[in-house]
C-alpha cells in the first residue's frame, strides 16, 4: 500500500480527518431548554420546586413507574436507595466490575461490601448464571448495571433476588430508553436509578432520578434527599405560606433544582427522537467497520431487549494491530476525534485492590473488555458528516497499523 497524506495517520505526521476536535459525549441542547432555563431564572424560584415536581411526574410516566424522585446525581440516588433498603455495615451487595466507580463507591459509603460478579462476554452485563455462587448469608442486594444501554436479563435477576430475599437496585445510568421483554427499565425493580450527567442519553448537566412503585419507599427517599425534613418543606418560602418542618432523620442535600429540571423537561420530550438519531449513527458505524478484522463491533440486540443505545463500544483485536489501545486512542485524538473507555474494571482501581486484595485475573471477562474497549462518539448532536469523520479516522488508523 502506498502511504499518502490521506492514508497517513495524523499521529504519524499526516493530515487529521477533521480540523475541529469532536468532543466525546457532547449533549444536544435545544432552544426549548434555553428558553425554559431563562424562564426559571426570571421566575424567582430556581431551587427545588414546581418544575422539578413536574419533571418527576413526566419522567415516571415515561418509564411507567409509579414514582419519580429527583436527585442531584445518579450516584446520590444509588446511595439513597441503599439507605432506604436498610443496607449497612456487615452487609454485602452484588454488582458488576464493569462499571463506573460510583456504583461500587456508594456501597462503601453505607459501610457495606461490594461483591463483584463477572460479566457475560457478549452482553457485557453481569452474568446472571454466576450470581448465585456469590450469594452469602450477608448478601442484601443486587445492583445490576445496564451496560452501554443494553438491558440486563431482568427476569433472571428478579428471580434470583426473589428466591434469596434480596433487593434489586438497578444502575440505569445508561438506560433511560431501555426495556426488557416489553417492560420499561425503571418499572421493574424496587429501585431504579438514572443519570442526567452531561454525557448521558438525556442531561440536566448534573442530575438523577430514582423510580419506584413502592409508596413508602418513595416517601422515605423524598425525605432523605432533602435534609431528612418533612416532604413539603421546600415550600417554606413559597406563597402557600410558611410550612413548619422538622428533621425526622439526618438526611442528605441530594435534591435536584428547577434550573436543572428546566433542561430535563425538554430533554425528556426529545428522548425518543434522539434515540432514533443515535440508532442511525449506530448503523453507520456497524456498516463502516464490518470489513475491519482488527475491530469487533457491539453484539446485535437480542429479541428480548430494547437497547438504549448509550455507548457504541468497539473491541480492538490486539493481535491484529501493531499499536495498543492507548496508542489507538491517541491516534484518534490526533485525527481530532474524542473517545472514551467504559470501563476500567472497578476491582482493579487502587482503592478496591488495596481494600479487598483484588488482582488481575479475578474477573477475566470484565478485564478483557476493559483492556480492549473504546467508546466512539454517539451523541444525537453528531451530524452524519461527524460520524463519517469518525469512521474515516478509525479506518485510517487500523489500516495503517494493521498487523
Ligand atoms: C455516569 C454513571 C454513574 C454516575 O452518574 P452520576 O449522575 O454522574 O452520578 C453511575 N453508574 C454508571 C454506570 C455511570 O455510567
């Protein structure tokens, strides 16, 4: 092959495929969000209030849950769900190592022990067939993560939880639009927690939502997320008059604000339209990489699952390349394409190695995925031209460095 300026990677001195850096996970913010934020700013009520309550109702309706309890982040929501489940020191919570550190960190926050169970190589989700072997008399809950937006097998997980009397707390940070056998994620387990972080499928910059069908749990969460004071205490400066309040327990400052909910209300209205756009980008990537032996594309969705299409993760085949994953990411960056890694398995993070003695080799599937995975930009903000740039950059790099 002759090396021209078009085929020479920028990292080796060639021309980048584009001149402007493509930010990984840039959100699509519409004029409606901007107007709503301005309206909130002018209203005199920017903290937790009527817009957040409306957002909770509309979100719960979308995921077909009875209650939505808004919180400052998915992390805060997971933490509160553990507290509301009565989980504390001496308890164990089963989760996946292939997740963001927050999933395990919150288990540490309540003084419990995260017990990791390896993932399925295809779905990248916690492998239900391995869960029962990890259950001990101290196990209290299972925290599955719907990796990249692909729903876990919630029939298998709910069945195990029921048989062992465990609470299920779903980390649905990637999975607002997902469903398992026609059941929306958010409507199935005692607690499901969503993230509205800047890079997620919908965003309030920072934010999250807990959904539950349990009236008492919803009530407790509403108290816990706002200082442990009675549930309408946020009205204490409103026109409805001073509401007396008292702390019934030492709660947290974990509320969302109306400023953030202004974004959420309109992000939610466009959630399905944005998924349609990301599905188009997804298909373009599948077609663009189909003939590249150095790249494994995501496994197709199974008939039982509605995939929320949060992350398009490719797996590099190291034996087919002369560069490693970090060099590949650096080469993409030189082409002005941002990318991500989801995830470095949590058991290999410094804290978890030190605290529990975890070592490489403990969870081989998660480690193999964690060492080979690269997430390509998939935001609804991307144009078809942006997606073609990503494809061109990936093709150029893997072709040049093919072994
Ligand atoms: C982003 C993310 C979180 C944390 O969400 P925040 O809203 O930032 O707290 C938790 N779990 C997973 C799997 C995530 O990707």
